[in-house]
C-alpha cells in the first residue's frame, strides 16, 4: 500500500492542487474547501514518505485556505471573492 501512495498519490495531489487554483482564479469559494480536503491527502503522502519537513507548509496552507474560505463566504452581498479592503 505504501508503494501505491508514494508512487501514484503525487499525480492525484497535482491534479487536485491545479484544480483548486483554477477554481480560486474563477473566484469560487468552493476552491478553499477542496484545497483543505486536499491537505488530508498531502498529510498521508508526507507520512508515507517520511517527508516531515513539509508538515509546517501543510499547516500554513490549511490556515490560509480556512481564512480565505471564511473571508469569501462572509463577503457582504457577494457570492464570490470579497473586494479589496
């Protein structure tokens, strides 16, 4: 099972990360939820490959994705990204 995670999961991670950025560029608040869920896959890969140095990055990305989701979902009168303030 570890071999499957180590060899094939990076392809899934790449596709989901690119998809997340595409959705964010289209101002879709769902992008941040998909990004957060993708971090679960990143943690699985990090633990399987013993790449523990990537854990701080994953934590920071989770914080940013959660922050962005909350800001976008609380935007006054808009369904998408907030205007600059």
